């Protein structure tokens, strides 16, 4: 391998910039002391200082006498300086449903002469805020946001809206805040899935619920309960198990369900990943799907179509969600009335 000809201090500056971008050093935070940072990075203090000087010139950090180096908050451009660009904030571009959502957004923007800046918020408030700051510093005219599940940080979006930035939420709303949002019919989708299971003769239907703070998960549980009641089955809280949103979460919830001997003949999960994790565990325990127990998910991700047993799932119109969010955003930018 050829050695890099780039000066070491530039490599160090780029690594620190990436750490700031990822939220490890959020806006307003103080960097570790120079001696500590140099030791962590394995460089001399002289090399580190060159890297810090470069970051200061780039406007990423500022020095405060006798206090140290602090991460600067990017300065958002004034509305008059914003471009025909829309910022899009998603939890992760690696999530199986995000690609289709982004494709719908990008196609709708392209048709209208706009482009997009995408930021991945990960799962922390600090990284989410850092990505939003970068998007605004690039001059985005508005923000389409898919807030993170566990710590959605509604005050961040409230502050941005107070600054006059048009904001459209996708997939979920934030309880207690009046933001425009584009949502799938979570209640109706879960209702349809559970009603299908009821039509197959199931009465003991377990529910693997999602994160407690997620309005999307809460709406799907509401649809589950409504479908049971309309079928004359009183919902049993002992059949509702707390799960997150991943395959691992589904596997753990399925084990809990089996250990509690709840006699469920079917399971409906908050999303397809949780459903697949649940199905993996059931199969490992020797149960046959769907002969002995049925499993249903929500989302219709690509993986569900190729799973080793057929996975019943509620199809989520992800591309249409993205296109609808753009229609709403462009109306806001034109200051048209939005419902």
C-alpha cells in the first residue's frame, strides 16, 4: 500500500471533523484537553495544534481563553440565502424502509427542480441535532424529518419552527406539538392485519409492541385493539409484549411470550424486522409457521418477501409517503395553505 502524502495534521483534523459530524462532540461541547486528545489520537501536541488551527479556520471550533476548545454551532443561512434544496433527516440510510422513502422524495424534488441534502441521525439527540445543523448550514429551504424512535427531541423541531423553517415530519408525529406530518394509516394497517388473523380463526393473538415513545408504534397497538374489539374479542393486556424495532428485539419478545405460556396462536408485530426476529425464535423452538402459530408484521420490507416462511405483512406506501411530504413542503415554501 502506498503511504498517504497528506500531512498528518490534516488527517487528524478530518477525523475530529467526522467526530463532530457524528455527534460525539455536539455543538457547544468542549473538546478534551490537548494533552488528553493528543494521547488518544497518538500524535504530538504540535501536530494536534496544527489540526485544531485548521478546524478553527474552517469555523468548526473556537478557542476560549483559559477554558479550552469548543465545538461551534453552524450558522444557518438566512431565508433569503437559502437555495432550492430541501433537507431530509432519517434515522439511518441502512434501514430497510428508508431507501424507498428517499427515492420517493428525490423523484418528487427532481421533477420540481429541487435537490436534497440527506442527514443520518442515528439514535441519539446529539447526532440528530448535529445533522440538522449541517443541513441548515448548507442553506436548505426546509426540513423533512423522520425523528428517531427513542429520544425524538421535539424541542429541537420546535426551535427550528420558531426560526421560520418549514418542517414536515414523516411516519410519526410528536405528541403535544403542532407540526405538519405525513403518516401511513398505522391504525388501519394494524387493524387489517389483525382482522385477517381473526378471519383465519385466531382469537388468542399476541402483540409485539414498539418503543413506548413512538406514536407510530402506539397507533399500531391501537389498531390491534380495535380489530379485536370489533371481532368481539376483548383485548388481553397479558398478550401485549414490549419490543423495540429490531430483529433482536423481536427474538427477545418471542422468548418472553413463550416463557409466559400465553397460549397465543398468532402474533402481530410492530414492524417486519420484529416479526422476523419473532419468527426466528419460534422456528428455533420447534414451532411450525403458520401451521401451529401465525406471524404478521408491518411495512412489507424487501426482506419479508424472501424470508424462509411466508410473512403476512401490512404494506406501507413508503415512496408515496415521500412524495406526499414533498407536496406539503413545497406548499409551505410557496406559503400556500396546508392541511
